[in-house]
C-alpha cells in the first residue's frame, strides 16, 4: 500500500470517529433535555403538593444519584417552567432539545415568547454560539437585526439565493469589541476591525470567510483597493464590504457596484454565484438608499453599524498600546 493511500484511509477513519463523537454528544444532550422535560411534567402534574413536594424529590434524587448534578430544588423548578413553556409547541421542543441546558435557561429568562426563542435557537444551532455569545446576541436584539438589511437582492438574485442572502445580513451590525476615538476615519475603523477579525466574523455570521483587506483590483492604468473582501461558503460567492465613517451618500452605491463588477470580472469562477456588495455606514436615510439601489444592476445591501466603545481622542491617546503592555511584561520577566 502506498503512503498516500494509507494517509487517505487514516484521514477517513479520523473523520468518522470525530463525526461519531459529535453525534454522541448531541444525542446525549438531547436525551438529557428531554429527561428534564419529562421531569418537569411530573412536577407540574403534582403541583397540588406544593413546594415541599419538589424539596422532597430533590432530596431523594440527590441521595440516589449523588454523582449526578442537576437535581437541586432550583433546577427542578426550572424543569417545571421548561415543561410549561414548551408543552404545547412540539417544533420548539425539538429545537431546544439540541441546545445545552444553560442556553435553554437563558432563553427562558430573557425571552418571553416562543417565536422569538425559535429564532435564537435556530441561530445558536447554526452558528454554534456559546452561552455568552447567545446572551450578547439577545442583548443586541439579534432577532430584530437579522434580515433587516436594505438591499436589491430580491430583484437581482434567484429566489433561493435572495432568501439566503437576506438572512445572512443584519442591520445594524454591532461592533462592541473594538475601541475607537471620536470622529474616526474609515482607515481607523478598518484597522480596528482587522485586529478583531475573529469577532468580526462572529458578528457577520456563519459562512463568512475572510479573504483580505485593501484587496487590489487592477486595470491597465489604475489600481483599486477593496476595504474588506470575504467569501461566503453557503452563498458560494464573494462579498465585497466597503466601510464609511459617516452617513450614507448615493455615490457610495456606484463605487461599491464598481468593485462588485470588478470582482466578478477578475476573481469569480464558473461555479461561483454573483458577487454581493455590502456597504456599512454610520447612518443612513432609507429613501436615499432605496433610490440608489434602483439605479444599480448588481446585488448590493446597505447596513448601518454601531461602535459601542467610543472614547474622546485625548483619552484614547493616553491609553497604553499593546506594544507598551508587551514591553512592560518583557521587562518584568
């Protein structure tokens, strides 16, 4: 057997083992969540015995299963609540069974209706959000931001692609993981995002793969530079992102449309779908955006963004840089 064949066989075995491990973990979690659901039903069916009944159940379960966590009085009360929240909604039951218990408690505590919980449950499953990320997305009203991007996708993309594109973009985007001074410029915003590119990808959502920044596109006589270039693995297309530090202007659509066409002409392969442009502005007037989008023949979306950490320039200038901190650490070592 040649070495190449052996490596391929071994790689296939490793993939199978990892997939089986993943499925086992998911199945075990689902079984646990549905156990909690059934226990919640029992507790609810015997509510006439009052809180003492739950206290007694907790005591007996902890005596019988001392090494198993999760049978505290508090957690049993959560199980009862969990059952009551989802007992009449089988679809949501199936969704939340795929989430860890901590995620489920967060959804129950922070969100009061099942339709909204469904949005967050589906997004968590799709994007693999941790509990902290889920909490952050709830706090920033993800369910109101997703799909609210202003665009011309329905007119210029096939229906299946336009639906996926609409659900892949938000408005506004929340960049609470970067720090900028007042009156920042586009270049400063770009540099701040690049230093936190993993957080940017998390905020953009599943499917975005970073290609490069200040990506050069050339003609015979001119060079042009795209702020940020991504490839979307689900849409199977390039995403051109242009950053603007101020309010939307109609001419921005023309510039972005030019970049989208340039990427189609130079980078897009036969199996790639049409390139999409995403313009991120500090603010926008919807009517101006609508009119501008009607004048372009390429798929473009326009979203606003929010930067949570805005500091006065004199304050930001006095903060130590990462190099200063590293130097201090080196000296003390």
